[in-house]
């Protein structure tokens, strides 16, 4: 068994005004097919969000992130048919290009020994 596994990740971004193309990194989603791993971590700093976009609805941002996590986890009770798809399809759907308040970066590949630890490491590097 290999000790390193191919993974893919994308950074989650809040884009308060899509037309301005300004964003705040708020999380990371990581998929590792060979380990059956799909997870995300997110955290929004309300002060940073307020500084970039006064008037942004904090509750709406939290709702978007909550839905993203539910789909990522495959929670079929969340009300989205996407949550019932296999992990690879959910990852592709979550990281598809879109023009909304919650967007993801391009997908980046890498190799890791532990996808969970790699997710935490990337989160600290890209969000904290």
C-alpha cells in the first residue's frame, strides 16, 4: 500500500460583491479518492468580513457554508439532491466555477499521507 495518496483541494471564498472580484478565504475542501475522504473546514472572521463588505448578511454567509458542509458530508437530510451523489461527484459539483457569494478557487492536486491532517494544514496556510 502506498504511503502517499493523491488528493485535490480548493479554497472556499466569500465574494461579497461578485462584480468587484474581492474575496476572503474562509475554508478548504479536500478530496482524496483512494482514501474515500471528502471533507471541508471553514471559519469566517466577522471583523474581516465587515471590513471588506459592510452590510454583508452574516447569517446568509453562515447558511451558505452550512449547506456546503452538509453536501460535502453527504447528508441526505439537508434537502439537496447533490448530497446523495458519490464523493467524487459531490467534490466536482462543489468546486464548479460559479458567480455567487460562496466560490472556490481552482482545484489543486498534491500527495499526502493523511488527508485529514493535510486538510488542517492547508486550512491554516490559506485561511488563518
